[in-house]
């Protein structure tokens, strides 16, 4: 038989102390009423968790920064002082006026007077816009294929009176350079349709003739031709 080992009992105070330490280890808060705080080594305490954004987190952070910068830049752009541009002139009416011409159609037409035509129209278009010729009227002396010029007068079925002829004095028979049509200038001696058109073109480009001497500036009028025309025209 083995001899029974005798169990050694701990003192009461030692048992109470051991129980309190065990409770302190198992509980996150110190036991109340014991007055004992478990010994904790600061060096052994776990460090605070570190935030590691990772690849996706870094991309999201960069995107947020770019968005903030873009919003700030947009606000700064909108708040900048704006220069008020000058209001453009209405070009529609100006373009419309520049694309049209107004001529006076007189003589043997149904509706004599002013007609408005698109630029590039011809005498035939002007006669048609005036209602066409009257019955029995002849257009033999009218160049229907000629391009019309803004502000000119087109005579249908009539011719300009000869200077000094019957029906008026020599002064009344003089052709006015500022109102004469191509047909009236063409009727002057020594002036054909080409030269008559050049005189009208000069008037269109430079305005009214200030004096008869400005005929020398028209291409094709030399001193000899000017001497013949000067006695037959006026301003």
C-alpha cells in the first residue's frame, strides 16, 4: 500500500489573492473592491493599427484629389471677369441689300418705274419685271443680254434725242453723265456699247461726276475722243 499523500492547504489570504488575480486576467476591467490592478507592460502592448490604403485605396484617394482640384478650377474660371464682346452689326440686311440692284425701267413697258432685281440680272430680267413690253413695242435698240447696274435707267422703245435736234435747245439735249443710261451714252457719236458701259462702271465705282473733265479717267477715252464728248455731255 502506498502511503496517502497529505494535501497541503493554502492559507485563506493566499487563496483569496490567487482568486482575485485570476478574475483580473479574465476580465477586461479591473475587479472592483479588490484594489489591485494587473501589471501591464507598455512595451508588450500592441501598437495602434496602421491604415494601409492599398492599390484601390490609393487610386480612390488620387481621384478624390483630382476631383477637388477640378471643382476649384471651375469655380475660379467662372468667377473670373468676362469682357463683354461688342454686339455684331446685323449683317443679314446688309448682305441682302448688297445682293440686289434697283433700276428704273421706262418707255414702252406695261408697268414703268423702279424694279428690284438680284445682282447679276440682265436687262431682259428688268423688262420682264416691269411687266414686259407693250404691244407693238420694239426692243431692237436695247441690249437685253447686258448686265444691269444699280441705279441706272433702262429705256425701252425710245432713243435719246440728238444734241441740238428738234424739240429743245442744245443745252437741254446734252446728256447728263450722272443720270445717263448705257443706251443714252451709246447713242452719242463715237461711243459704242463697250465705252458706254465703262462710263457707267466708272460712275458706279467713283460716284457722281464732278466735272466733264473726269471723262479722261475712263479707260478708252483719249484727248481726241474727250474733245468730241465734252461738247455733248454735262454734269
